[in-house]
C-alpha cells in the first residue's frame, strides 16, 4: 500500500497498468490527448512487488474488479477506465487535468 501511495504522491498524473492491458493503453492515450504526460508504472515490469500492489489497488478501489488501469491525479485515486471515461464525458476530467497540462490552452 505504501508503494502505491508514494508513487501517487510523487507523480502529478499516474497510471498503474500492465503492458498487455488494452484499457490501460486507451486511458494513457486519452490523457496524452488531453495534454498531460502521465507517469505509467507497469506492474508486469516489477513482478516481485506486483502482487502486493494489485492487492493494495483492490483495497483502495473497494471492489474485486481488475485493479488496472488505476489512475491517480494530484495524488488522489480517480479510479479505473469506467470512472475516467465518465469524467471525460462529463467534462470534469479536463478540468481536473488543467493544472498538469504541458501546454496551457489560450
């Protein structure tokens, strides 16, 4: 749990994913199109801690669904694909990302 919290605190926009997860890829592309450069932490690249991080993500998300992608903005867990897409469709995601955009819109 501490590793997940530390990663979230150290990165403005964080996606915890698996390299084989197409939903993680889609969320990454969406965030980049919205003007941010998320840090992507691939669980399968660090198998020694992946199991514990997955357990921590399940506890944080409060459900038994697959824990990736897990998206954090400003240190806060936003959720997985469904939550990110709902926020995007409502326009709230863009507002949440505003402080972290690489190039400010005029």
